[in-house]
């Protein structure tokens, strides 16, 4: 993996990195909250090289 980022938290895609317009507003808020929580876990985790934190995409 060659991306130049030590921590990667996948999202819905490039056009909507922090949201999902296909969801209802309440569902999208919940998805964004989960995304933020996953990002905080990623920031608090020591890594050696690029690491993908994809628990959110598995749960979606």
C-alpha cells in the first residue's frame, strides 16, 4: 500500500467524504458520528506504516 498516510479511515467516497446523501438525515448523523468515533480510534492507535481502519465500512 503506497498512499503516504499512516492512518486511513474509509468513507463513502471522494464526492462525500463525511456524509452519505442516500441516507435519511437521522441515519446520516449516526453514520457521521460513527465515522468520527472511528477516526478518533485511528488517531489513538500506534501504527507502523499505512493502516486501514475499516470497522465502520464493515458495519455499514
